[in-house]
C-alpha cells in the first residue's frame, strides 16, 4: 500500500534533482558570463530563463508536498492502527479462555517484533524514493557517458600508421588519414568531410582555411576524438 501511494515520489524526486541542477548550472553560467550578458544587454532574457527554471522548481516542490502528505497520512494511520490490531485479533481467544494472560503477552511481543520489521519499510519509504531517484540519475549519466565514448570511431595512435602513404612519416608530428566527419543524427547526419587528410611536420605551423560553416572546428574535434559520427586514423607524436 505504501508503494502504491508513494511510488510517484520516485519521479517527483528525480524531477526535483534535475530542475534544481539545471537552475544551479544556469546561475553559474550567468555569473561566469556576466560581462558578456551586460555587453549584449541580455539581462532581461537571462532573467526570464532563470524565472522559468525557478518556476519549474516551485511546481515540483508542490507535487513533492502533495505526494509526501498522502504518504504521511497513510503512515500515521498505519502506526496508530497497528498498536490496536493485536488486541483485536487476540482478545476473542483470551476471553474464550483459549489462551492465558501470559500467552497473550508473549503473542503481543511476537507480533510487535514482526510489526517492527514491517515498520522500517513504511517509515523509510520516502528516503528510499530519494535513493531510487538518485540512482536513476547516476545510471542515466553513466549511460550518456558510454554513448559518447562510442560516438567517435577515430583511431588514435602514438606512431605513424602501417602502410601510410605519407613520406618521411617519422618526421611528422601529426598524420590524419581517411577522416570522415558528419553532423549528429539529430541534425540530419549530413557529411561534412569525407576521407580528408592532414599532415603536420615537426616545427611547422599549419593553418586550415575554408569557407565559413564548412566544418573546420568539427574537423579538429574529430582529430581529438570528441565529435560523434567520425571515422579515420590519427597518428600523433607528443603534444600538437
């Protein structure tokens, strides 16, 4: 019964932690970019966003109080009735003479021990819902990290690849071969670079030029292995 009444607290606690974390993150962003916000005159925009995030926290707290109140009413009813329940069950047998006074009190003690074991679940259910919500958030975070790890198929090595077509490979600081870069699936998955290559020699300065919006930053992110939907081989000696 406690689970049927209070199971919504799992979702409510999950949402509470999410909205509060979003609000804290936004506050930090405003603090770190306060000068830029002032230069662009974006104070009103930031204020509206903060108010929207704070309104979400207020709504989820009202829901938390609602379901906590329902669970509290049930817990209080259970605690009050559980003390009289053994008397209602054993009193007929005692008055009929089927059990003695000593047996009656022994049964009271036994039922009290059983009741105490069940009481832990009832009294700790709210705490258990918070624990479940936190565990779900951490599990989702780990899944997101694992998905990002598998997003890039760029092979990174600390030496020149076998069969490289680049001459004087030992003198190269960076060799990138067969680099293919695409936009994320959520943005259409359009290819940006296909089988691109780049060689940077030791002590050499390199400048990558291309039209605006052609994906220069995405190319370097692919070399670093932090852009999803990429493939190729990157060989690097030391730090570039």
